[in-house]
C-alpha cells in the first residue's frame, strides 16, 4: 500500500469584510485586530506551523495588504530597533516574518468559503491540505490540528473539527450527523447541514473552523451550486464526499473539547483577550490582581 502524502500546506481564508467590528475594520483588516499584543491572524499561522505546516497560503481580498506587510520584513523598523539595542522587540518583529513560507492569492468575488478554498487549488495541487479559519483561535496547549492530521493519515479522506454546543446554538453553525468509531475522540461523518433550525438538526455537533481536506474537494467544489446566502458552501461539498466515498474517501470528525476562542464575535473577542492576558507570565499576575478588584467593585456596586 502506497504511503499517503505528508501534509505540509495550510490555507487561511482571509477575504472577509469584518463588518461586525466596524468602524474598527473600515481601514484595518479584522484579522489584524490585536489579541493582547499580536494580531489574531498570527496566532492562526503559529498554529499551522506548530502542526508542521510550513507552507501557508492566505486567501485575501481588497484592503488586505496589511496582512502581507505583517508577515514580511520591515527593514526600517528592524534597523531602528537594532540601533536602540532593543533585542527583545526586534525578535518579536522578526518572528512573524520567519514563521513560514507565505503565499497570497486574491479571492476576487466574495462567493463564500467554498469558493475561497477553491482559489487554493493551483497552489495546493494533488495533496491533502489544512484549512484554518481566522475567527477560531485554538489554544496552543490543545493540539487539535495535529490530531486531525493523524486521523487523516490513518483513514485518508477529509477530517473536520467538531465541538458540542447547546441545542439552541446549533443554528449558528454547520452541523454534522455522526456515527461512533473505536476512537473516543473520532466520529464518522454521515451527513452535514449548514445552519439548521434546532428542530431539524441531526446532532449538537457543530463544525468549527479547522479542516484537513482531500484534494478531491476541489473537483466537488467546481460542481457545487451556490447554496445558503447565494454562496458556494464548503459544507455542501463535504456533504457530497460523506455521501459518496468514491469521490474522495471518507469524512471523519475530531470532537474537540479544549480551549477555543471565537474572535469573530465582539463579546467573545474581548473574553479571548482577557483569558489570554490572564495566562501570560509577563502580564498575568498584575492583570489578574486588577481584574479581581475590578470585578469585585462591579459586583458590590451592582
């Protein structure tokens, strides 16, 4: 039996307008909004690199040039920091440009996540690859992507990340119908539906923003008609793969029970900043002390 290709490429769709964060995102890409002292997108690239994916393709759109600039060298800034002898900040500036081999392609028309993934076809070629959505930050202590790659290497096909949510929240997500497997954290996907009504949902397993996809997904996406919202839905293409394994192998799900931060919602974005700041060795002790005092005061006055 021929060995399956080692996964080395990650695709990060980043063409969205970020309307939920206006006016902050009027001139700044939402992916560049800081989470403590790093832009959200850098956490996502770091996650890909930690999983062994050192070739990163970002799917961008208009007004996304700051993303390219962030992962490029800034010689003027580096020179100024070097002259000041500020080695610590110099290292932080250089870190983002040394993370991975970065590539960029514009999506053009905003035709949905499935279309964004299809834009990666010329770069990815005929090998499995990972897709990471920038709104989901996965705590580096919970190696979700590494586990998904292991499952893909074992079973072939595609693997999606799932998380149990409250039944009344399932309409906010893509939802999976599943069958149990011998592995406790892994399920076989038998069907997928995008943002179902709670009464029609096949489970409370929600799809979160991590995928490891077989290259056959491109063939299916090319034939996928626009679905909900007039967009080409990645969920629809995965549903076809799950329904007919001859198209590109099975679809499995890894059920994630770790720490996930949703930076696509304003409230969750703020909570992510607080949680990550509390856990930082350089910021945490002082920040936690202030936070306890502030919360205690609010409770007293409330």
